[in-house]
């Protein structure tokens, strides 16, 4: 049984990013503010029209309060669910619920970070786990390296397969003028990169950038009257089993195996229907795990699936066409940038990296250490 | 052997007190027989009748990585105890080990206090 009551009930009518890459001299909230102003303007609305606020950041204990104050809003519904990088796929679902229930009429989902220029390191409010602390894990990479070690041992995944993921991301980034890491990258560069947490090297890690993003959602019936081309919410699903990597039942299978089918059931779509797949690539292993768990290839085959340029420009499956967290942008929590790329592709404004006839996109957010998994499906009017 | 009175402190503090006394203890639910680690107030099944038992100390490497930095390198492993529970730990005597390797626990004293670490069980050894 699938619940489709929310399918097509809301639409993204404004979407913007700000400060992608490096934005020296700007605070996280200033970047978020710039993205919010641009997204609201694109929606054809005034800032004061926003009466629903959805936010999570890496630097605000009470993100919705900070956002409301900074933007001068007086919302009647707000939600600051923080499930790491997957927060924003969850916020699409929460915003759609609130809009559909009439609890708000114009929802703003937003994020901002200046972590690159503020220090150049991943900013996180994530607290240590007492039973892990004596062993000095360097999360998040230690957790993802442990998962990679297990995937390699069980399924024969190799560092060459991981390199295929990084190469595809860079090839897409080279088509995206907004991407932070552009230029040539070879397999040798990747395989000879400095080892950080075996078997993951620097080349297997996402970028540390600045960046902000924001989108505005309204009920679908109102979307038609606004100036921008609406991108419809078709479905979303979430799943979460653990916080600490120690408590992940099987390090080779994430809860995306549940969130993905939930989202696709709500949207009434299958893998083969999707034109674009955006998955949260904090590390190269993520892309492999999520392509398996979301059903694009059998469990264990992800490494072989991504070989030979299958997810690179011109390949069989368009994955992370902005260049991903690996080569485009990763300002601490990347989930809203997955949505930004899906919106650009569905609107047909993705420039040199535009894929043909993109009407259905999947955005898969990941939070914590392969912990929270949230999947959202977006589509054009034709996909309704 | 030092006897620790349970029930006067939470599971984490009790575990740490046992460890400080040189004992590696884990929890087991009387009603279901399931073992629990890390210590908490309920088992995954929901059972709450948890009792402290000595860990056998033998297990298998489930996953392993080596963190590398300018200040040195150290491995971090997930070990599945033979009782069926998993913990984060380390194998300080070796650089790394194979997944599936058999290991035996010992308590190591560090500047920050005692911790459970593991050594490889030599092949052919019991």
C-alpha cells in the first residue's frame, strides 16, 4: 500500500544559491540571507509573505529563530529538524505537510555556511559518543572508511571503483561554472592522493566550501499563478536506525533501502522512470552505497556499476550532475544543494550540463554517519 | 575481585567503574538472553531486565581503518564479540588487520583512563 495523499500537493516556485565556493567576508547568516532574498524574489513574492520557515545549520543552536529574526519574518509554522545533511529533504516533506494542512501558505527552506573562509574545516556541532571517544575516531571520515572497508571485503569493491565516482563528479563539475573544484583530474591523481583513513584518501572526501541555498514552496494550485516554472513535490520518505556507526546493523546497507522505496511509492515512480539521480556524496563510497540501496543496481554491485563512466557525462545514468559534494560544493550540510540541482535540471536551465528532457529527479540526503536517510522525488508539470 | 554495586549509578558509569577495576563487563537480558553493548537501560528488543556479565573477550574484526596524520597513525576497528554485540575498539599492537581476523580483548591503561583493546589471536592458538 502506498500513501499518495501528498503527491503533487506543493511546488518549489523559487530556488537560489549564494556564495558557492568561497565567500570571504560574509557570515553564514549573511549568505543564507542572500539566498533567501533571491529565492523569494524568483518566486514573485515579498519576504513578508513567508509564513513557514524550515532551517537547519551547522552553526546555529536554534536555526529557525535566527533565520526568522534576520529575515524579519513572523511565521506561524516553523521546523528546525536537524538530521544533518538530510535535513532539507525532510524539510520538503514537513513543508508540504504544513502547506497541505493550511498551517502556512509560503514556506522557506534555507541553509547557509561560511565554513571554508571561517576556518577551512568541517564545522559540526556533533557531540562525541562516549563509547567511541577512547579510540579517537575522526568522524565523519573514520565511520565512512569503516563502511568502505567492509564493502570492499564483502563485495570486492576496489579503490579503482571509488576513483570512478570521483572522476565522474569532476567531469560533471567541469561542465558547471558554479562548481568549486574544476580542472583536470586523473585516475592516477586520485589513487596517489594522501591516505587519510584507510582506504579513503583526500580524493575520496567531499570539499569544504562556503555556500547557502534557499527554496520557496507553495501549494500546487497557487504555483501556477506565480512567475517561475514550478517544480512539484511528488514524494518523500525517511528512515533512520542509528546515530553512531557502531550501532549501524550492516555497514554495507544504509536506511536508504527503506527511505527510497517510501519516496518512490508516494511518487508512483520506479527507478527506470527517473531522469536524474542526486545522491549525497560526502565520500566516494556514498554514491556506491546509495545507488545500491535506492535500487539502481543489486547490493554489492555498486562499484562495478559506476565503472566505465556509467554515471559520468554521457553515461547511462545521470548522477550528481552539478559535480556533487566531491567537486561542486559542500558547505557542511549539502542536502539543499541536491535539491537546487534537481530544480535547475527540471527547469532546463542547467547550461552545458543540462540533461535532455529532465522531468523526474530523485534527491537523496544523508545525515550523520550513514545515519539519517531522506529521499525526495521532484518533477515537472509533465510528471504530475 | 572488586564487586561493583549496580543500580546506584547509570549503565555508563557502572561500566566505567567495572573497567577501572579491571573487568570488561557487558549486559545481558535475563528474559531474552540477548547481550547488550554499549551499556544502556534497555535491550534492542525492549527488555529491561539487564544484568552485568563478564565478556568472554573473544571476537572478530568486522571493519577496520587506519587514521593517518602528521602526528602518527592509529587503527580504529569495529569488533563483533562472540556474544553477538559490536563495539568500537583498536588493535594497538599492529598497524592493521584483516576483516574477519580473530581477536582477544585486554584492558589497556591510557592517560585518559582504561579502555578495552584487542590483540590478534595467533593462528593455531586456542
